[in-house]
């Protein structure tokens, strides 16, 4: 709340009745309470819980490390991250792609999750009787949002395996280019090939043949002309300056897909949301070490993740040296590791890099971003509801 909107309404008292006034409280007051609450949690929570999904000591420590880093308390962030790592309670998956298997939701890499039920009736779908304030599509919808429009291509129809394509978020060219050919996280994060599944197909295309291929690389036109399937290469998806040319076809983030959904149009998913996982704790420790001047220690933490990410035989090529450790490199590494996991805006803001990097690497957004976008607009419904409108006003820059 405080990172999104800044110093907004703050109270530690239970609300009774209708409250029509709101206060503006300094950001520091929010963080004082955040730190106080998290320290109590660290001191009192158990290491493990009998019920999966309940908060643990390690979860509180990991969040506290994240908050310390957000506030520039690097020594404290490092100590708390190291406490999580030293606990041996959590373990990196050996294979990055295994993190996203529906059969592996309770991975030892997850420190805190939003635990959805495989019985979708128990999740957050709105209904007039039991859950009037629920969501119109219920539970985890991430599987919908990142998929390109594949189901109108020759040889393709919508099915459960390929997902329901809402076509809301596509990667920037910059993000796709961050992954080297040695980095298995690219294939572990993105889908480039769709296989023919339709009874109606182009001549010579069999069921299971490639029907659509989207790639971050350039394909020679002469080679494309020899293919039965449709190709969307770098120059078809993006313009020369990196702006989007085709926002319907692109390599699609596949981390959150759910082939266990009961029907092809099902919007709910039983996939748990990894709110914080062990890989981020390594990255927190690395960033804290870098800011404390310990570049080799920072590189060592990063190399643990890059070793896991390396394709077979490419581990040595994936290692970095202390000379390569910069804040921009760490942000690039966080992008490679955590793409789509809903913390990027907060990472860019807390490092003071939001405006700079959007303007440099996201050309479609660069044309509109303003300095005041480091805070988001307070919803108009909130502004309309308060009676002390001269005291509780919209964030600067917004109407």
C-alpha cells in the first residue's frame, strides 16, 4: 500500500461504524509498523506449520529481508537473508522448469505462497450466498494473462493444454534479449512453439506438427517461405526500435499455465502463487552484499542461481565475476529469474531505476511515463468517499 500510493491513510485502531475521513501519514510511520510487526513474527512464529500455506518464521525473515532492502538497510537485509539461507529449511529446485509444474506446487523452494485449493469451489469465485465480495473469475488467473492469441491460427484450436489466451501482457524485446543461449530459464519461462491440434489443418500438416513458431531471433525470409507452419520472428513481432509491431503473436510466458483445469475456458486455476521463494532471498543477499561493497560475495550468491539456470555443460559459461556486479546487472538477473512474478515495478521503484529503465528499455511505455509515476493514483472511489477532501487529496500529477 505504502509503496503503491505513498503516505496514505494509517491507523492501528479497529474501525467501528462509518469513518468518512482519511489521514495522510508519512511513509516512515508505515515502515516503523512493518518492521515492528515482522520482528514480532520472526521471534514468535514456528519454523514449520502443520498446515501448508500458514506463515512461518522463514517467511517472516524473508519478508523482513525484502523490507530492509527496500529501506536501504543493507546490513540488516543481508543478516536476515543469511538467516533464511542458513536455516536449511528451503531448497532450490535442481531444474528451474520444475518450479512451474502443477505436480510440484509444494516445492521446497517456496517460502510463502497463496495456497489455492484443487477444489475450485473453495477458492475466490464470487457468489451471492457465501462470497459476495469474491472475484468474478476466482482464484489464480495468471494462466490467462500472458498467452498470445494462438487459437485463430491455421491448424490450431483452443484447448486445455495450450490455455485460454487473454493476450494481456507480452514481453518487451529487452526482456527476451536478457537470456543468453546458455540460460535454461528462457525455455523454462517462455513457450515458442504451438503444435497442430485442429481437425482442420493446412495441406501437409499432421496432428502434432508445428503450427505456429514465435521466436525472439530473426529467421531468414527464404527459410520461412519453405515452412508449412506460420512463423513470427523478431522483425515481425518488434519494430527496429523495440516498439511492438504485432501484439497478438509473441513468445508467451508459460510459468503459470495450468493444464489440469477441468475445461478449456475455465478461468480459475488451483496453482499456488509463490509470493516469495528462495531464489529471491539469494538475490536479496547479493544486492545487499554489493551495496556493502562486497562484490565477490555478491557474485557468489548470484552464481548459485546461474549454476542452477545453466543448460547442461554450460555452467562455467554462466558464471560471472565480481567486476560484473552492478545494480543494473542485479536487476537484469532478477528479471531473468522472476519474470512475471508481480514484483518488478516494486524492484524498479525501490532501486530508483523505474523511470530510467522504462525510458531506456520499454519504448512503448517510455512515451507516456512521467516522473510522478513512482506513485500510482489513488482510486477515485476513495477520493469521492472521504469528506475531508482538502486534506486527503490525489497524488501529485494525477487529476
